[in-house]
């Protein structure tokens, strides 16, 4: 997790399946509690995601509403999964982190975090 100008970014790397579901849920709970800013789940470096992880993301949307933003690159096969689940339109999904960071938090601190 990292903080980028008030937004908490949770970056997922590798595979995200049922074996990592509970740790993923804890990370998202930690990111969303104690802050009123945006929570960004970046799946840019996620090579696989199963329905249990999608369920965790959908549940977080139910809990924190429009504070949730998800990054899935256009070329990622995960976009198809989220599309089949109806989540490409139900969630705020963008193809890159720079397009996801809310304009109110995209300041010098966020720019520094992106270049690090």
C-alpha cells in the first residue's frame, strides 16, 4: 500500500485467488478504514484473478461506495472477467493509475509517488 496525495493505493502483483483472498480483504479493509480518501486497487501487475477476489472488490464497493477506484489496463485479460461480472460499468475502472487518481488528489505528492 502507498499513499498518493490522500488516496490509498493497493497494488496487486502476481496471482490473486482464493488462497490470498483473506490477506487481500484485510489489506483493503486497512486501506479503507481510518481514511476518507479514495481507495485505488491497482491490478496493473496482477496476472490472474479469480471470482473470490472479484467478490472482495465488489463487497468493498458496497462498503465504501464511490471512494473505490480500480485500475485494469486495456490489454489485461482481467478486463474480460470484470466485464462478464458486470463490474466494468458498476465500478470506477480505468486503464491506468494516472487516469484513476481523483483530480483533487493528483498533486505534487501523487506525481512523486507515480514516478517512484
